[in-house]
C-alpha cells in the first residue's frame, strides 16, 4: 500500500503546473456543459448541415 501511495505522490509531484491548470479548465468546462441551457436554432442546425454536405 505504501508503494502505491509513493507512486501517486511522485506523479503529483512531478507533473508540471500547467497540466493542473489545463485539467482544472477542462473540469470546469465539463461541469458547465452538464447543465441544460438555451441554444439558438442556428447553432443547432450548423453541425448536421456540415455532415450532410
């Protein structure tokens, strides 16, 4: 068990700071996208039109 904790500590300690910043941004974006919100008809039609073409 101590070996696993040591590996986890090394991963956390040796990970660059910018990776944690990117992870935080991605988690915040992901949680924001989980909530329903209004979307315009134009935005709803763009992707299907691109795939049809």
